[in-house]
C-alpha cells in the first residue's frame, strides 16, 4: 500500500473511531484491542495505529506504555478542570459571536436550534451531533481560529465522557431552551448576555454529569474491549467510512 493510500485509510479509520467514541459505544477507560479492531474494520494494523495516534493527539484516546491505547477517562477533579477550560473558552466565543455575527450566522444558529427541537419533538433521542452542531455553529460565528482549535478538543472530551450517561428528558429540554436563548442574545448583538447564558448552560451540564454515578464507574475486570461488532462495520472499499448516520 502506498504512503498516500495508507494515510487516506488512516483518516477514514479515525473518523469511524471518533464517531463510535463520541456516540458512547466505548466507555472511558476501555482498552482498545488493535488485533480484534483491525479484523472488524477489515484493515491492516498500520493505518489503524496511525488513526489511533491521531485520536491520542486529539485527547480522545490515551497512550499507555506497555498497555496500548485506552479511551480517555477523567476523575471528578479532572471533569471540573475540563469545564473550567471549556467555560473560559466558550463564554469568550459566545461574546465574540455576538460582536461578529452576520445575518447568515444568525440564520445558521436558529436552524441548528430548530433541527434539535424538531428531533426531540419527534420522540427521537438527542444525539451528540445535534448538541455539537449548535456549539460548532456558534464557534464558527465567533471567527476565532485559535479559540476554535482549543475548544474543539475540550468539547469532544466532554461529549465522550457524557455520551454513556443517562440524561433526564428535563435536562435535554432545558439545554434546548439555553441554546435558543444564546442564539437570541447573539442575534441581538448582546455579547455579555450571550456569555452569561453560556456560562449558565455549561454549569447545568457540569452539575448533571457530576450527579451521575456512572461517570467514574470502573470498567469491568480486564478493561480490554474491541468495538462491539453490532455497532461497527468494515470500511468500504472506497469513499467515506460507514457510520450509523
């Protein structure tokens, strides 16, 4: 396999793994079994290892000498630190978004809110993509590449930790309300209100996560697991990797 093809395959594998990690299919602390995973994906271990290195650099996986890669996990103090960082970054992003928004940006924020609301009203689960859709749209509106780069890392880590947890319907409803209020503040150009609302929103998420006993529950004995066969398919021969949509 040429270096170019191997690099392209590694990118596809990284996208598949990122989807599974953020969707909560692997619990924090789980060890990635490269042998089984390569067989399930229908790939060699070379591109897989390159994909794993990419996800380690993004903070979704952690490399442990003599043990391989494990899914990012956090103790309660680490979760608090993550939210301190995310709050600092995302309140600044919300303030800048209000200052720099265009009509097109406001329409995109409102559209993200509407898609999430429609999904919930249709009785479907509020998947992480809908939440990330709003937050990434807000970050794009802020037009601050440096903030966006740092924020992407911490947003992914919070989603990874949160996805396996049970989220009460009332929390989901309150989060959608928060998104709509933040979008309204940005549309009005009120940066201070947008930042204050974002702080309250993230604090709500932090408290909900902290209240879940599953957040720091240990992985079962052995701590070794491949991606479940029921949630991952071999990579297609060409084109984008297969995901669950």
